[in-house]
C-alpha cells in the first residue's frame, strides 16, 4: 500500500510559557518566556478509502496539550540540579543555593530533565503515543517540532 506524510502546522498550535534552561549544577538562565509553536509530521499508509486516518484527532490532541502548557511556569522534575518542593501553596525550586518560589497554580511540572525545545518535542511524542485513540492508528512514524522563536526549532522522532 502507498504511504504518505501528513504535515500539521496550524497557527493555533502554540503556547506561551515561562522557563529557565539549566546549563550545569551552577549555571541557569534567568526566568523568561517564549511563544512556543508545535508542528507534526506523521507517516502512515493510505487506506483503501484514500485516507491515512482522521488527522483531526492529532490536531485536537496537540491543541489540548498546548492549552495545558499555556500560561504556565514549566519546571522539570527529572533535573539532577533542580529540587522542587511544595510549601504552603507554593512550588519552591531550589537551584545552587537559590530558592525560587512560585504560586502552585502558576506551575506545571513535567517529567523532563530540562525545559528545552528538545525535551518538549519528545514530551509531545510521548503524550500522543499514550493516547489510546492515537495508539490504535497504524502510524509508522511521528515527528514533532517545537519552536521557541522564529528560526529556532527542535525536531524529534518516535523511533
């Protein structure tokens, strides 16, 4: 059967979030934000009906994930250099002797080593593959791209 690559790059697949990149046990960026964009490429066979699958499913899942990340401070839970604690309605990030308190309602923790576009691209793939409806599709490959600004993208495959 013939196959194709579906590319999804919609204007609404974006989120605004704050983060800081951790470069070492002693060096990190200042807290700042980006308008992140997300795009997907999915390889699949074309069925007898001329369709690969209903890719509205992928678009709606990506939109939902972007909405989850939107207007949050993103903090990694798997960093060897950052310790997160919950204290009286705050998430306190401890880094190299600094304490960075954030209102808990403003924070989203992610099981990543760092909040980078590289790590976020893999996170999106994991979230897509964990969705039972998407897992049931006969998809050969998922590629996700995440941008933190014009001309700056990271791309990850599920292979």
